[in-house]
C-alpha cells in the first residue's frame, strides 16, 4: 500500500507556510531582545501589519510561548518556549552522552538497545541500536511507549520526579497481551520492587515473545530523565536477567549518568 500525503492546494498552502514563517520570525526576534518588543517594533522589523503581528502574538501568549509585560505591554518569551529550549538541550546532551555506552552495551550483549526520554506526559524513544540476531527486534525512534506495559515505563514511574504515577492512574490499564499487568495493586508492588533493585523487566507485557530489561539514567540533579533498555526475544532477554547482561546494562546507565553530571550517593 502506498501512503498518500494530502496537502492544501495553491494559495491555502502558501498562506499556511507564510503564517508558520511569521510565527517563527516573531519568536526568534523576541528571543534576541532582552527587554522584549512591542507590536509596533515587531511590525516594523518584520515588515507586516500590526494587526497581523497582533493576531500571532495573541495565539503565542494563549499557548504560553510568549508573555506580555502588563506595564510596558512588551512581549517576551514565555515558560513554554523556555521549556522547549531546555528539553532540546537536555535531549542533545543525553544522546551525546549515550552514544558510546549504548554501542558498547549492544556489542557486549548482542541485542537491540533503546534509549527513551521521560517527560511529564510520555515516554519517547529517541535512539536505538539494532542487535545482531537473525530476528530483528526494532523499536522505532519517535515511538511513544505506554507507562504500565513496558520496562521503560515502570522505570519512569519508579524513579522520575515527574507525576507519572498520577498520569498512569488517570488512564485505563489497557491489556495489550495476556501478560500485561492491569491491576493497580500488582503494578504498585512491581514499582516498589524496581525501586529496591534498580532495574525493570517486562516479559511479554507489550508483545508476545518479547522482553525488555531497563535501567534508569539520572541527570546532575538526581532526577531520572531517561531509561536505557536491552530489547529482544524472551529467549535471549529472559524475565530474570543473566548476571552478565544485567551488569552490562547497569554499567552503561552508570556511565551515561556520570557524563550528565550525576554524582551517586555513597553507601
């Protein structure tokens, strides 16, 4: 089957593209002005009418990307824009720190290795290295993973400072396979065990025959911002991990965390 991409024709498409360009121009221009900018200054700088600039500004304020000083009426970057910048920088730092340890882990265990970023609402796969088995286990970068049915998600609920347990409780615990945990008491027991042992396994919970072994990655503040996982057939990634496999994973996450500035507490 061939995917068909439908796009607006002619003027509608052109107008949409111009609107996007103007929105980005506004954000970039304001970001270069420490004291903010007013509607007239933006209109003069960007060459658009004040009414057009004002409509874009109102939308950006409503979405939290800009805020307006009530005394000067100038616009400045809002918390949402600042948050995106921090997330982008954090992800770039994380991926750079993870490259070497991920490759070493994949080469040592021979299985697919995935890197997942944790935020307040989701688990996003940002990188993966395919294993060497004839059967390719692939988790695509850009995939959003469920919290309750993956070892990555249980790591996030166990160690992240984000309110992910509350988020998971707000949604049904969907049964993806006969092995998916859909009982809250059982899930909470698993989370408590994961906190004690420092790793998570989710045999056949998201897909039959597949398991993932995950461990947390911490930043310099001690927050769990990501999870690293070995993913493969349950034949090669068993529910109770072989000591060598677990040691390799824990060494990898320790190396990445230390590169991010994490200083583990002394025991």
